[in-house]
C-alpha cells in the first residue's frame, strides 16, 4: 500500500502544481473521486491500528486530505469515521450469518 500512496503523492504534486487540490485552487472531479474514499481510509486505519496516510511518507497527500475533509462543501456531508466502522461491522455480521 505504501508504494501506491507514494505514487498518488507524486501524482498530486504533479497535478496540483503547488495548489491545494488535484485540479488547482478548488475541488475538482478527481478530488471528489479520491476524496470519497477518505472515510474508508480513516476507518481502516482505526480498525487495523495502522497509519496509511503517514505525514512523514506522503505529506502533500495528508495535507490535501485534511483540506478536502474540512472543505465547506464536504465537511457537513461526509459521514464520520465511526459511521464507516459501524457499516463495516454490520457487513461483517451479515456475511457471518450466511
């Protein structure tokens, strides 16, 4: 996973050209596509006790994720990490019952 995130870090640096988001100064389609997975990333970090978005390894990506998560267009609509964890537990229960 570390290699994948390193490639994503490099892509962010190249695409953003020093701006806050992949597309520049404002959230674009690519930010939304990738940002929609941040809840799951944070949930996996929490459930597995790992740090996928490690600031020492992918600092630009971590800063982007923080900005994306806090953006006014996102902050009120993105479910919290606890909701993703609850959903994962419910899926696990359903699959265990089969």
